[in-house]
C-alpha cells in the first residue's frame, strides 16, 4: 500500500473567514487528481457549530471550486486531511490530528 502524505505548506488567504492552510498531496487525490488542497477551519457566520472543510486549490492556495472534498465538525485541519486518507507532515514530522488552536498555544 502506498503511503499517502499531505505536506503542510502553511497558512494562506489571510483575508478569508476562518483559518486556512495549504497542503500538497502525494500522490495526488484519486478523485479529481488534485495535488493541492486548502483546509478551511471556520465557525459559520449564520450559526451552527465549527467545521473544517477541504477544497481543491492551486499551488498558491487559490480556491475556485468550493465543492468540499471532506468535512469534519471541529476546528481541526489535520482531522479533515485525515478524512481524505492522508497523513499530515510538517517539517518532516507526522502530525496526528492536532487542532490549530492547540498548535497556536504551543507557538505562542
């Protein structure tokens, strides 16, 4: 079985509603052949709970197709990427579903 890796390329789209991170998928996603995706963690303006959705993107993080590829109902980029079947790599370290809120606390 081929190891499926999503390399975290960092934050993108600072003006977007929510926190967005860009990932490079290796191998590309079978469904649609997408090599780059954006994970967008938001609490919707119109109510509802938190969610993180995955969208296909360009290598710069531009999203022009908002049909989600995966969704989890928490603010957790890595968990959404795991829904696609990929392990997340940050600086050659595997991340196991750690939420971006916990990561911000560590970075602060």
